C-alpha cells in the first residue's frame, strides 16, 4: 500500500494482525468520533502535548533542522507543519476561537482523510527530536508524533512491521521471533567463530541463574550483526564477568515506545523485570539499541509496576569505564580504517550518552574523524523509530531521509578510498545504514562500536 | 490475502508476496518466486541456499543468522546477492517459502 490519495504510507496491519496486539480495529464510520475521544484524553493528560499545541508561533526554526524535510522538501515534513496536522484538529474541537471561527483561525474538522494524513506523516517522522532542540520554546514535536501514533494504534492503524514486531515480542520474547533453541544455536555458532578468528574461548550463557550481569542484546544482532554479539561476548569474557542473556527477553528494543506506549511498551518491561528477578541478577546491561535504550533508561522507572531494584546501565557505560580506567588492553591497529561515528539520536539527545562512545571509539581505531554536526546535534540516520519499510515507495523515502547523513559522512572523507568505517552503535541505525551506504555510495562499512572493541582486544 | 496458482495448487501469499504457510512449499514455488525476484535461471547454488534455509527453518522456526547461512553454504554475502538480487532476507527467504523476517532487519 505505497500510496493512498497521493499520500505515501507503509502497509497497514490487517485486522488479524491488530487483534494479535490486542486491538479491535475501529470501523471507519466510528473512527473520527473515537479519535476525538482519545485526543481529548491525551490533551488532559500530557502537558508536553498541550504545550506543542498552544505555544508554537510558526517561527520555522525547526524546518531546516529536520532531515526528513531537507531530504524530501515536502512541507508536511516540516516539524511544525507535521504537528499542525493534529493542531488544526485540536483547535477545532478544544479551543474557543477554533470552535467559533473554524478555518479562519486554522481549525479543521477531523475526517477519515485527515486520519490517513496522520498515518502517512507520523510514520515519516523519525522521532529523532532534533526539532525539539532547535525550538526556541522547547516544543518537543516527537511528543506530538507519539500522541498521533498512539491514537492511530487505538483506531487500528499501525504499520504491519510495527504490529508484527509487537506480536513477535509477546510470542517469542524478542522482535525477530527467535525461539530459545535458535538463540542458543546462533550463540554456539558465534563461539566457534570467535575461537576460529580470535583464538579465544568465549561462551554465551543463556538463562544462567545467579549471574551478576543480565545482558540485553538487540534481537536483530542474531540475524544481521554477528560482531555486535561477538564483541559483547568477548568484552564480558575479557573482564571476567558472570553474565547471562535471558531467553525470555532477548530484546533491547521496545517498539511500544514507537507505537503503543501502554500495553506493548509495558509488556516488554514486565518481561525484563520477571527475568531479572528469576535469574537473581545484580545489574542489567543494555546492548546497542538506540530507541530501546531511551525506553529503558527514561521510561522503566515510571513504567514498571513494581520496585526496580537493579541498576540499568548501557554496555558503553561499562566499556567506557573499563577503557578510561585502563583495564582493557586494546590495539587500535586492528581497526586500521578511517572511521567516523554516527551518534544514534536516542543516545545523544535522549540519554546524554555521547562522551562514552568517543572514549571507546578513540581507543579502538587508528583514525577517528568526527562528522559535523555531532553528539546531541547529530542528524538522524533516517531509520529512526523503525521506519524501515522496504516497499519501493517507502524505501525511496528512506533514501531521501538519509541524504543529510550521507552528506555528513562524505564530508569526513573516511570513505574516500572505499575502506572507511561508519560506526553506528544502534540496531535501527545499522539496519537503515547497511543499504543506505550503498545507495549513497559512501565507501564505508557500517560497524557497531562493541564490534570494533571486540576486534581491538588484546588477549593475554 | 491473495492466492496464486502454482503448479496446479492454490498458494496463499501475504501482502509482501511471502508464503503464508511454509509447509505448503514445493520446488515449483521457488521457481515461481524466482521470476519476480530478478533471477533468470535457478542454479545448483540457488537450490543449495534454499534447501539450507528450509532445513534450518524446519528445525528452529526462524531463518539463520546471515553469517551462518554464508558459512554453511560456502557462499559469500556478495555471492548471495548475485544469486538473489533482492538479498538474503527478501530474496532467498521468499524463494524458500519462509516468512518475511521482522524486526530491525
């Protein structure tokens, strides 16, 4: 379903797929009424949303700061205009001037067409929050996308990709749908690969009781990112950690943050807390996943339905600590490639994790070159919030959304000789950038950060 | 959900053109999908990849790690892309009758 009424949009989940994630799609003739009820609830609950609705003066500062607008030049991808798709409805039904003067003050009736517009444009937003940083009022337009997607979810309008991931999480405990035997098979395979390539014995304990560290990998690592898992396994082995991976929640991501911040997001958290308690662990260490780290660090404390007694840290909080205290012997010569770093938006803008990445990367490669802008000012890869749709229309948008990133990478010169590395320590960034570095002919290979650390380790 | 006639049998496909029921797969299905995936002729190596995927799926109900697929079949990732121009996930999984991989892939 690439285009409806001229709108680009990802294929929607079927009724059956929506039921799998506990939603009975609302019939078309009731959608408008139900959407308005939810919008009313949301505005009463979320002040951040009301602020976005009430405070924008249309200064336009966000426009040139949004890579989706820069890549497509579609005016509805200007963050304030995207928010306007809801704001005009909010005005019409929940403000005095909108009720009285309607279109004269930019208010508009909610219709099915407007809902389709929401679906199209809220799934062209990467939820990267670069616009929030540029807004003089501090309006976080991502919060508007959150509200839009949540209401669409309740109506039964969710991309197939997101709905199927939600269902896989509930069924298998990870987004990719990997049953426990396949997790173990892959990890045993990687142990052999590590032995063969690095000559060291590394085991990946699964569900091992009384472990100190519960390591939460991204499940995409089991299909696509072998060195990310291998790097984590080598790091934990090197520091002599008593660690394990839980089969019931082998997932660093949490798509609930991206389309359903109620059941779907909470379900994932509940699984994590259950596994932590059952395995008697002391600390939770998060793998390379941007949105998942935001969901973990920023949402678990308030989303958990019981006391959380375990510290939750990121893998690169750990690795940077070990690097900065000189506890790892690293040979950057093992990664002798011009390397640049893509800051995942959810690390830099949502979780304040930028220095750690640099401390580790500089210790693991010979030639690290910053791209500009970077850290909290970095541009999104264009895959943010998992808009990794692959039908030709949506794929074409992904190429446009990554144009700014391509420009940034090119400007570093790391790919000039075709042997550069683009370090992108996040599963969505990796899934987006693997094909995009080819589309934009950047001359770089995409690498995780722990991948490079694993390779650089010097074993006694 | 659309049905297509493959070798005299009605086969159900999802919106991405993947088989809904991997059990209903026959070699005719692979030949049928090859036409839409830019594969002019099915070679021995195509079948090697397809049968490996099917065996793995039968045992684990999921596609293998791509690195494992490459290692076990002796095909480099580059060669897999030559065999299946749309890649291991979309191309070879579709021909092998496996569901479309989901998640951040």
